[in-house]
C-alpha cells in the first residue's frame, strides 16, 4: 500500500512538473509582453483615459505581430528544403507585417500625436535593446 501511494505521488509530481514546464514559455512571453506595454506607456506619458485605450489597442497589435511571426516561422520550417518557396514566403510575410504596421499606425493616430507615435517606435526599439542586454548578461 505504501509503495502504491509513493508511486502515485511520484506520478502526480512528474505530471505537474512537466505541465508547469510546458506552460512556462507562454507565461514568459506574456510577461515580456506586459513589461513591454508598461515600458511603452511610461515613455508615452499618457493620461489615464488615453493610456487605457492605447494599451488595449497596442496589446491587440502585439498579438497580431506575434501571430504573423509564428506563421512566418512555421512557413520557414515547412519550406526549409525549398529555397524559392522560402524566399517567396519571407517576402509575403514581410509585406503582411508592413501592411499591419501601416494599419495600426492609422489606429494609433486616433489616440497619439505624431510625436507620440515617433516616441512609441523609439520605445519599442529601446525595449528590444534592453531585453537583449538583459538576456546577454544572464
């Protein structure tokens, strides 16, 4: 009976451990996204109302960007042995990314001034640089 209980406990521990590891990357990505939104909002110095509406819009933008990046990565994996298709797909996803950024720039203009939009793009670049520095230091 003790052996059975011991085996059940080990199985429960192993299952919960592997489940936690499987979810860790997603939570890490969500954490980085939240930090990025916070970083950008701080740089933009928006009032509370504008910050709320922009944060919602910006989170949607980040989700669409991440979806496109995942799709591009999957296409590259599928076409790794077909250089012509790989390059064509890269151009396709780069064009989709460009169109997405133009679309959201128009949406951002509803809340942000041209100067704040410039600050947004600078803040994104600064966040990326800080993240890279942090990862290199680990």
